């Protein structure tokens, strides 16, 4: 693993970036940090809300026992997100979809900032904070940026829940399979702003690497994935990703 600071993007990475046709990017909370979205982990901190660690309130068990508390946590997060804008990293990744013959953007984020920056076909591995889903019939509803969120299903009348993957739940049907397929095909894989602790998404760079891809991590901190990477660019996504375009 080659570890370099942002200003020294290695020639090999630049050359691969210029010639690659199949590129995959996996993003995590860190890609939105410069927009003002708090990360879950990193800097030796863990997110806590009303005394509850995020992985307790964001869990299938919490949903089962207290749907309204789970909504309060997601309402709180939407309240923060409502006024935040994409940053340079989101905009750079949106440009990359035009640049490569096949470009796949996988995100663990539920904030919708990649789409706000113009990215299409984002594979949302953990759902979206801007949608609700019926706990019975599964119909999905957009949650407006302003005004009330729906809490009753218009189709069957049952309660709605956040359309977000909680701890203890499976990923959306087919999301991991599609992501794993794209990971196995890509030549160049970027892992941006994720602690790489949550599986199955953290397995995707491993699949890419095992299938022959060149693996590049972008993160101010080391992660469990760092040693597997061909190159680690140490710094902020909003500083580093635009430099690759130059
Ligand atoms: P984490 O909060 O675990 O990790 C954020 C990572 O971003 C850390 O490694 C930071 O060092 C890094 N980081 C911070 N600022 C950055 C910046 N400006 N540029 C680049 N990197 C930066 O977030 P995730 O790895 O996304 O799941 O967490 C994975 C999942 O755990 C989330 O999707 C969420 C959470 O539980 C669910 O809610 C299901």
C-alpha cells in the first residue's frame, strides 16, 4: 500500500484514471462531511442522539419497540440535511459519470447529496432519508423537503417507516448483487469517506481488488481497508477528488 498526501497523486493513479473505462466509487458519510453532515464514526467519536448510540436508535429492534422514536431520530437528521448543499466531492463524482464508459456510484449515505449534485443512477445501499415505506405493503413515498412527512400509507392505511436500512436488516433486494457485479467488473475502484466497518458494503472494495481492480482510498484517517489498497490518498474528499480531474 502506498500512502500519500493529497497533493502528490501518484503518476500510476493518474495514468489509470486517464485510461480506465470501468470505474466504481463507494462513498460513505465522509464524502458529505464537508457539506456539514456529521459522520457516524471517525476522529475517535461515535454519534449519539438523546443518549442513544446511533446504532441503537438506527436498529431493527428500536423500530420494533418504538417506531415513533426512530422517526424522531430521522426527523432530526432530515432537519439538519434540509439546508445542506453538495460539496466539491459530490460535484466531482457527478462529472465522472460523463467521463467513463461505465461509471458506478455506490453510496452508503442516505442524504441524497449525490443526486442533488447531479449524479444519476446512484445505487443507494442504505436507502434514503427522503423516503418513507409502508411497514405492511412496502409502498414508498417521497418525503417533501418542506412541510409534513406522510405517516400513513395511502395504499393500505398502515404505518410508514423510514426507507432506510437499519442495523439488523437486509440491504434492499438486489442492491448488493448489482453492486458486487459492478465491483467485479471495474478496473479502478475508489473508496471515499467510509470507515469500511459496515458489511456488506465494506466487502465491495475487497471484491473489486480480488477481481483485479486498482484500489484507491480517499480518507483523512486509516481504515481496516487501507492495507488492501494500492494507494491511500490521505485527506478530505472535497480537496482530493477535484485534483484527479486536473
Ligand atoms: P463512518 O461515520 O463510519 O465513517 C466516516 C469516514 O469518513 C471516517 O473514516 C472518516 O475518517 C472519514 N471522513 C471524515 N471526513 C472526511 C472527508 N472530508 N473526506 C473523506 N473522508 C472523511 O461512515 P460510513 O463508513 O459511511 O449505516 O458508515 C457506514 C454505515 O454505518 C452508514 O451508512 C450507516 C452507519 O451505521 C446505516 O445507517 C445503515
